[in-house]
C-alpha cells in the first residue's frame, strides 16, 4: 500500500472522529488532547535521547505536560500557575542528582519537552473553551451569531493547518523544484510552501463561509495566511528535532503519517498563535478578554 493511500485512509477514518470530538468539546476533547500530549511527549523523549549522553526526566515532563492540559481546562490562571510550578519542579529534581555533569542538559531538555508539548498543545483546550469567557460569549452570540465560538475557532485553525499541509504536499509534487531548507526538510520546496500558505488562506475564507461569516472576510483570509506561515514553521521545527536525532519519523502510530509529532507538528504552533490572535481580534473589537 502506497504512502499516499495510507494517508488518505487514515484521514477518512480519523477526520469524522476528530470532528465529532471537536463538536462535543468538554471532557472528550480534553481526553483527546491529553492523549496527544502523552504519546507526543514519549516520542519527543525518544528523539531527544537518541543522542548519546542526552537525557530527559520523562516522568516529570509527561506529568507536568498532562497537568498543563488539565489546568488549561479550568482556565488560563491555573494554566500559568502549573507552568511555573513545573519549572520549579524541574530544578528541584535536578538538585537531587549526584552526577551533575549533565544537569544543565537534563534541565534544558525537560523544560523544552514541557513547553513544546504541554504548554503549546494545551492552547487547543483554551481555544475550544473560548466561549466560556463572558465577554466573548456575549459578543459571539449577539454580534457574530455563534452559539459555540470555541468550536468555530478550533475548526478554523485545524482546517487551515491541515489544508496548508495538503496544499503543500500536492503542489510540491506537481510544481516543486527549489528546495526550501534541504538540510532540515529535504522534501519541502519553495513552490509547495507557497501553495500551502495560499491553501491555508483560502481555507480560512471557506471555513468562514461555511459558518455564515462570523468574522469579516479580510480577517478570515489574514488569519488563514498567518496560520499557513506558522504551520510551515512548526513543520520545520519538528523536522529539525528529527534531523538532530537522525530519525525519519517520530513514530509509527499513524499509518502514512508517522508518529503523533509528525501529524501534529504544525498544530503545536498554530494552536497557541491563533489563540492569541483571536484574543487580539476581540480586544480590537472592544470585547473584554480577561478571565
């Protein structure tokens, strides 16, 4: 079975399930993100430890990353508090080590794991629960005619991110000639990257249309364009980690896609960036975005 066939079959099975969980939100969505964080953290630890002498406090990084996801479910304040204590715990555990030769490396890799998976990905939960904010909820229901603002924005960012990947893949195969950064991502081309970003912008406009234009179209296209650029950055960052570990894929849990990090690499960055973009959007509209 070809790689493309596997990718298509995985999407056919996975997309309806993901859409249903996105729609439900709440605990089902929290569990989904926690599972992504869990398996992603384990994949990242293996990649970081692929280099001799590099270690990660796996149990701590996984526990703190999951705790960040749970904290995000209850609000940004708890989210920030857990991140602070996660950093403190990383240093406290480093103090108990008898061999201090790798202390700095362990602290760095553990904190990186917590931020890269726990902090960044947990913004998906903040985004899904955006409608819980009283100011945003009132504006979304009365002005935007959105019954569930969190679902719309989650659907928006995921659609733009996935369409960026799809557009880059097919346009790159069709017209790709010039390599973007061959030493990091040999298969990524300038033409494919541009095509992916344009696809992302178009996906923003299309998603806005499907939901009966709750945001102005210039904003929809702009958001899609920014998401496309951030998605490329996220893809390259994960490729950088894999190249450093001399690995082709982060894992093999998703047929045709590799590991969790291979599939969610762009979303790791687009979730937090889009979350703050939306807060900026509402702030510019005069909506209170405080907790």
